[in-house]
């Protein structure tokens, strides 16, 4: 059993300047694809599940048990954390109860004082169950907000206060956004990241791992620079979704789905999941977390 909390793997990454991959899953085969890649590459990985995906897959217990059972059945031999992505306050508590080993409480849309209080409450609960905690300041934009040229930039004072709640890793906006990046995007604010990373690390007396959300579509060289400056976990969601979609689309348009018994979902969906594996492998090449088990 290699299911554990994410604290140590991300701290190791922070100290040795690589990043742990956090890959979002959506269903059984997606989860298998992520675990297969993690094992093949010997890459410590967070199996990330959004609130929406938890609902889609049948609830917190279904997800936690699915990942645990697959970890055992597939003889996974690298550290894997079962991580709630952008959890609500109630969602984070439910995830801890259901056996998740890591939770993100996202109170970034709340007034700062309330975000800090609620995060501290989740930290207290999580520590009792040996669960790692991520929190967010300076909300990270997304495609739902319409056209965006720039993501939000987290104020450094806010980031310091959040780090001091006892969280294990911090999501802070540095111009990154969720979903596909618009053409007029201004790039990551690496100077701000550098300043923020140093300030929060000084405040807690250890190198604080920073989390980069919206990792799909940021140029590789910017991701690598961000890792040098303190990013130790990168979230990848959209990239795998796009790869899955393209894989299935190519398959259907080639009419191969009409051959033999390729209507069998086990065959019909395979090109999509193979495409996911390829996309995730490419991310690991950039993050540098292969052979770090
Ligand atoms: Zn995110």
C-alpha cells in the first residue's frame, strides 16, 4: 500500500527543486491511466479529484476506495496521495472522513479573515487524521470568467498569513489561470513568485512548497523556472481532457471504431486513455519527478 499524505513527497520536491504531478481523474480508466504512468515513471503523484468529479464518480467514499483498491491491484510501488482539489469547507471535512489523504480547502473567494479561520480549522482536523492540507490565496482565474488576459496576483502579506495557519503547501496566484490560456495571456509573474516564495518560507522557517494551478498550457520553460523558485506541485487537468478528447475524435474520424467489435467500450475508449498517458508522461518530463519514489 503506497497511499499516503502528500506532505513528505512535496517537501522533498521543494528541497530538491522538482515538482510533484497532481493529475485530475474523472473515472475508473482515468484513475488507472494515472496510476500506470506513476508506476512506469516511478513518479510520486497526487491523484486529484475535484468536487465535481467526486459527485460524478459517486461520492467521496467511492473515490477513496477506488484509488486504494486500484493501488493494491496494480501493485503500485510509488507514493500516491488521494487529494481533494478545490474543496469547499464541508467537502474537505467529508474527504478527510472518507479516507482522502490530502485536501485542498479553497476559501480564496472568501474575505481573507474567514479564509484564514476556516483553513486553520481544516488544518486542525486534518492533522488528527494525518492528512496534508493545501490552501489558496489570491484566487486563480478561469475560463468561466470570460476572456482573461491575466490571472490574479496573490498579495504577499496574505500569503504569509496563510502559510502561518500550518498548511503543508500553498496555492498562490502568480498570473496563472485554469483551463486554456488566451492568446493575450501575460505569462507567469516569476518575480512575484520569487518574492512570495522567499517571504512565506522565512515566515514559517522552512522552504514552503508553492502550488501552481492551471498547469495546462503554461510554456515548459516558465514551469521549469517556477520550479526553481519554489513551485513543488503542479496541477494538470485540462491537458489530459484535451488529449482524451482528441484521441477519441481521431479514432472516430478514422472510422476504425466501425471495425470488428470496436463498439465495445473497452476498445472504443482505449485511444482516449492512451492519449492521456502520453500527455501525462510529457508533463512528468517537465516536472522532473520521474525516479523520485
Ligand atoms: Zn486549480
